[in-house]
């Protein structure tokens, strides 16, 4: 099993920046991809960004050019730098991890609420 713990400040003004972190523990040797999804009130959970152990990244269309995902493999930690945040960025952000043999998330964090508001 893998445990994921998210951290980061949850309130930011429109146009501002915020950085989220997620640390994995447990059976991390089986993990390849790590990343973030988000779920806004009344909406489905959507991909924000994903990064493989080798550094290949994938972004949701709505965040391309504004968000940057990175990873420290030695610390089993993934980061999400969010820039130029908009009000539609208000959501619960969930860290996830997927196994080497999987193309979908296998593990989820509890989520962290990010509010973009003036």
C-alpha cells in the first residue's frame, strides 16, 4: 500500500500563485506516475497534471502554460506550482499515484481545498 499526504496553503487571490506538495510513503517502489486531479463543487474529478518517474509530464488543457508539475524521486514527493490562478481553480486538489503496470491512479490522498478568491 501507498499513503499520500498533501500539503500547501489553500487560499489565494485571482492571478496569484500557489504551490502544493504531496509526499508518498509505503510501497513506493511500485509507483511510476504521480500527479494531481481536482474536483470543483458539482463537477467531475479532472486531471490537472501527471508526471512519470522518468519526468514525462501530461497536463489538463485548462492549466497548460500556467501550472508546472515536478517531482523529487529520492523523496517520493510531487509538486504542483500553480500560477495565474483563476476563480475556476477553486476545487479540492487530490494527489494520486499509479503503479508501474497501471494507466489509472491506484492511490489517492485525502485532498486539499484550494480557494481562489479576492
